[in-house]
């Protein structure tokens, strides 16, 4: 054991500086003579990705449990389950002597083309932050740290090392910082990782506004800030503006920083603050260390399967095509049935401890005949012919298609939303001979389904669902498990409908977030655009009735009674959206502010209580430079998806926040009449000068700025006393607003 403050007092300036950079690629600097160990950090938002030091080939990793990707985790809408995932991954961290897991990622999904969307939870900041907090609390409850990433504005792979994200204050706070804020405040991650990109002209890893003013001063973050790997552009500026650890090591810039210290460009007080944050992090790792000599891999695999089961989204199910009967004959087509596509490419790609593929799992339920159909992205004439012949005369076809590492991966953004050409051709040919085809999608994000969505009776979103995805999808297809996943992002009809279509991924230097706060369903719902499948959508093998919506403003909760009216055990996610009525500033039609997942037996009813988020009625107000609540009416919607509203209740919210900018003498008399803060005084002015509705000057005066109206008074036959009284009534409203 060691005391960080005591250790700091014994270090030379050179030693303190050495703490501000990794010792190796995945290790932090330690001092054995002071009992300060070097600790290991490693990738893994959905599992432990640790280099195999004994491997003879690069990029070989020790085996671990591969859980579903983050987009799939969010689709469970089950925070308690993801907390368990965090606990299990932490145990594997202890097993491999890993102290900090580099994740989760909570960046936004402004475009479905972003190549790393599968690694991020959701297009909705509240859902992302809530699931991230659950995951972090799970990991850190076991004495292992996390690194919340990538802070901030890292919503693309194109020129990610160089791009400048141009984001308005409102969009930055409401959409892109919000999930970080929720996770920081609810889970207190040990570390936070700075992004590669710049935000509004300043690189994220040296951005004082992000790292100090917001993260530490506003959110009270007390952990260590590390850079993404090779994300530090200017080491001096970075450490002066809030970065604690430059990664990776060994440091090539320690001599440079020492030189800058000797020149007086960085103070020892600043170096002490940074070094102490690193020592405190190492101390947490030491205190949390557990001796884990073996892992119950089967138990972790079962948990991975449970997450996969709860994430699978039944997108379409015409004529109750699913679940499939167990006594019939089926064709199973697609390479991904035999070789599961269970994770995306890049730094989250793991070596699974075990894998269950779909084909052998499906064979447990029924008589099946398999055809490969394609190899990765392409199909041959022979493969097509075999698939067509296999599909003929079968009771149904189960067709596995999806994206590959070349399409969804770290480092590259997608060029379109289409499935590989070979997969589309296979779908067309199979549907032509057997329209009773169930399509299983193995993707990490949105795909365009317009070429087949109306031709097939059933579509299932199987995500990148981890090492147990094969057994999970088999249980759902044959009805052992009723699907309960809900889409964690909207599926638009076409790419052109996406609000970032004309500004993603930007030019050589900048990417402008022109869509502002209207991201995902916020845009589609506000614009009343039809979508392929809406945010929060997911069918079940059962049906649910909602009743008795009750909003308790004092407790900031909403309660709903949910009844399973079907014949099978099933889970339903109740989603609470808040819709403002005639807001002063442009706002989305509705925003998700709470959710809960209920498990119900046939004919069972439950009253569920949903805790609304702390900012259920707030939004960021630029002229106040903070979140604020606008007084007025709000509609609370209890929904099964953003487009499936079951119950509503209107509430009246009182607030003294000056969300609406108070009219001034440069605004029109009409605007003064529209604002209760100025109505009485402008009404008194009009009465004093004898101008009422119907008067010749009424229209002219109402459309005139108040300042001009005072000038007009000079030409009217009114006394100086009345003119003075009118001016006094105007002068009292000179103050625009109060922050």
C-alpha cells in the first residue's frame, strides 16, 4: 500500500513528468522502490482484449468472453443486466491482471455511416448515458476502473485524427456531452479518454473548456484524464489544459516537457496535480485488486447469451411467421449461420473463449438443410444455384445476411447503408423461389432494407451479438425466448433522409454539425418523416396493453400499468417521452426521458414506475449558458416506440428560468403583447394614448418596435405627462434577461 501524496513528495521533477505518460503501450508508469506498481490498461467495451505476450504473430489476444456490442447492449433497455455484464468483465480483468478497461464509448450517432456506431450505445443521449452508467458501476464495483470515451465530438472515423468538429453550444451540451455527463455523475469512472479530433478549433486532449470548465468544474470529475492512443497533439498545451496521461508509452516527449518546465512554461504545481491524479488512479487499482485464479466461463457465456436474447429486435413479423414450428423442414442459408458474425472490426475485436454458431443450434430444433450462399461479401453462381435449390420446397427459409469487417469497423466510415451486393443478390434469388423467408441481419447499425422489406414476412435484427449469438438467435426463432429488444437507433428509409446527409463527414478540415439537436428520432419525428423502423421499435410474440398513466411531478416519476394479453411469457419496455408544447426555442417533437423493462407472464398485469431523468423538462439555453426549464405545458407519452404512443398526460411545469428572452424596446409591440412580463405595461401604454383594436393606428403600432412607437407618440395629440409615463413603462424593461 502507498499514500499518493507521500509518494509525490518523494519524486523528483523528472519522475513526476514520467508519470504523465504511459510506461509502455498498455501500462502506466510505476516506481517499485516506492511500492507503486505499473498497472495495465486494455481495450474492451464488450470484453477484455489483452495482447498475448507469448504469441508469435501480432494482434493475437488472450481469450475472453465476447459480449454483444454496445449497440446491442443498449437495445436490451435493461440497465440491471448491463450492470451484471460489467461485473463479469471486471472479473476477467482481474484474471488477466488488468486494472482499467478502456470503455465504454458514448459518442453520438449523428450519421448511420459512422464506421464505429456498433461500438456506441445509442443515438439518444439519455439511453447512452444510462446504459453506460450501469456498465461502469458494474465494472468498478469489482475494483476495476473504466475509461469513458471518446471525449468529445468523435462521431466519425474519416480524418478522425485531424478533423475539427464544429458544434453549437446547445447541440454540444444536449446531445454530445449529455451521455458523458450522466455517466460521470452517476458512475464516477476512474478515467476519461480524450478524443483525437478538435472541438470548435481546439484539440480535445488540450481543450480547457472540455477538460476543466465542464468536466472538472461543472461535473466535479475527480479521476484521471488520459489521451486516446497518439491523440496528444501538443504535450505542453495538453498538460496545461487538463490532460493527466499521454498514451501510449514509452514517452518520447518527457525531455521536451522537462525543457518547458525549465523555461517556465509549465509550473510544478500543474505537474503535481497531473502526477497526483495518476498516483490516485494507481492507488484505486491497488486497493481494488482481487486474486481471481479461475473464471466460470460457462456462466459468463450464459450471461452473454441472455444479453443477446434481450437485444434481438423483431423488426417485422407478418402473419405470425415467427416463432417457427419445430416439426417442419427448413433451409438455412448464409455463411454467417455457420460462421457467426458476432463482433465488429477494430480495437473492440476480441478472441472469444467459446463460440456458438447458429447452424448447429438450429439443428437442435428442426430438420434443416444448409447452403453457404456467399463468402464474406460475394456470391458465386455455384453458391447461388445451391442456395436456390436448398430453398425450394421448404416450409421456410432462415437467411443470414449482414455486414463484414470491411464495412463496419474502426478506422473507416461506410460509403452507403446497403448490404453487400452478394447478399442482396442472394436475398432476391431466395425470395423468388420461397417467399416464406425469415431474414436475420447480423449488423452493428442501420442497413437499407428497401429492396426486400416488403417481400419478406419476417426480419430479425441480430446485431453483433457476441460469442453466444448462435444459441440466442435459435431460441428466439423457435420461440423458446420471446424477443424483447428495442432499436437503440432509428432506421431511416434512405440515407438521404438522415439530417447529417449534406454535412457528413465534412471537408478536409471541418465537419459542421448543422443538424444541431435534431439527431435520429428527434429529427424524423419532428419532421414527420416516414422511417423504415422507428427508434425504440421491437415486436414480441405477445401483445401488451397500457393503462393508468400517472405522472408524479414531486417524485419526478411516471407509473403505468402494463398487461401481457398474449399466451407466452414476454418482456416489454415502456418508454417515456416528453413533448414540450409551443416552446420558445426550436425543440424536438419529443425526447426519451425514462424507460423500464417489465417481465410478464401471460395475462399478468404490473404497475411499473419509471424514474424520469434529472433533466426531464430542461434543455440547454444559449443565452443563459446553462440548462433551464421553460414554464408551460408538456405532454408525457408512455410509448412502446417513438412512433407507438399508448398513453398521454399533459402536465403544467412552473419555472422562473428566463428561457424566453424578455422583449426590449427594439422588439415590436406585438411581441410585448405576447409576453406576460410586458403585456400589462404595453396594454397600459396603448390605453393611455387611446389606441385600441380597430383604431386606424392599431396595426401600424403593433408591428412597430416599441422604440419607434415612442417616437410616433411625439406626433400624436397626447400630453407630455402621458409621453413621460409611457416612456417610464418602457424603460423598466430595459434588462433583457437574467442568467
